[in-house]
């Protein structure tokens, strides 16, 4: 009789352990999902902050002139425009690196992100800046390949609506 009670107690304890593990697994999934969403929200905020730089009329003018004719800028302006482009490459590039991990709530986000990078790098001024910056070796090989792809003749916006 006592051994039967002990067996039942062991069975209940095992069921409790299994239930605890299932609960922990469920909680970890929820936490992982929230972490992913927070990471994507932070990426979106960094992109929003980057774009907001041109809310300043001086920077908007500099970026507009830089995209039109990089070589017409002063050395100080070239420096600022170049850093602006680099920052955009790094911020937008972070989105592209994680495209395969986009949460369902952000499905389709990779199209506008790719098109933003295309807008950022396919101008005459960005091409001129790139021809000076590329030899400095400040970008990962995959980033260099992506920039070359975006600056290739015929690079076009992407997306289901196009």
C-alpha cells in the first residue's frame, strides 16, 4: 500500500515537473517574442532619428546638395555628408541583416527599407562619395557588395506594389 502511494506521488511529482517545464517554455517564447519586437522597434526608432537629421534646414540643404554634386561641397561639407551617408548605411544595413527575422507584425518591412537604402545611395553625389570612401576599407565585405549592387546601373525599387 505504501509503495503504491509512493508510486502515485512520484507520478504526480513527474507531472508537476513536466507542467513546470511546459510553463517555462511558454514563458520563454513570450519573452523571446517581446525581445524581438523591442529590437525591431529600436531599429525603427534609430531609422526615424536618422531621417530626422534632415529636419534641420542646414542638414537638409547639405544632404540635398551632396546628393546632387558631392564634388561641389567644401571639405567640411564632404566630411559631414560622408558621415551622414555612413550612418544611414549602418542603420539601414542593420535592417537588411535581420530581414529573415522580421516578426509577422512587420511583414513587408524589408521592401521600404531596401528602397530607402537605394534612395540613399543611388544619387550622383552618393556615387561620387562611394568612389572616394570605398578604398578606405571601413565597411564589411557584405556591405561593400550591397552598396555596389545598389549603385549598379538599373538598380530599381523593390516590392509587391511595383
